[in-house]
């Protein structure tokens, strides 16, 4: 099972992380170009990504020289689930997990109750993590700090520490 975000979901999370890192509680706005450059986003696509956050009520825009985008509320109050769903739509299974199985979610199959529980566990986990927490992990990783919460998933190779040679 692949739990990877779509490219749009990835980009929206990155844009939201930048806005969370720039959150100052005073209403400072970030320019589209700044967000795109800082988070390695395609400049031409960034307005659409920020528009998704705005449509979901997570960000707001202001036109003009002092304008740009900012979060609509404190990132500590924004669950990661809301950010992901702004880009991906409601997370959850849209079809029976049994390949060609006996149900099409109109009825239930033997795996249905378990699959619903798994889906809700994922949603619950994402709802329990704030955008501020994710932005804090990103800041720590950017300066090379090791963070337990950011350990790679199975299948990823951890970066090896540089070997020190004795003089």
C-alpha cells in the first residue's frame, strides 16, 4: 500500500510549512516568489497551491506591495490532516481493498471493518499533529539536528554520518 502524497499534496504541505515557519502572530505576508524559492516549488504552480490553502480557509491573501499569503490562524491550531485534505480531498478508501473482491463499499466484505479502522487511525494521527509541529521538525532537520520523529520509514536509507579520520 502506497501512502505517498500526490505531487500537489507534497507541494501544498511544503507551502504550508513555509507559511508556518514565517508565522509571527502579527500578520506578515509572504510573497509567492519567496515561498516557491524557499520550498523548491514551481513558481507558475505556487499561486494555485496557495489558492487551495485559501479555499480551505487555512491561508489568506492580500494584494499589493505589502501583500502576499499568510496562514489564517496560528499553525499550532492547524492539523496536518486539514492541510493534506486541502490538496488531496478527504482521505479514506474509495473502493474495496480486496482486488476484485465481493464488495464495492455498498456492502461489506470480510476486510471492511479492519480497513475502516486503519483509515481512521491514519486520519486520527494526522489530525493529532499540528502544522507548527511539522514546521519545527523541518527547521531542526534543516540545521542538521537529529530528530526521533523524523526517522525515515522502512525502506529509506538513513544518511550516514561522515567518517572522522584521526590525525
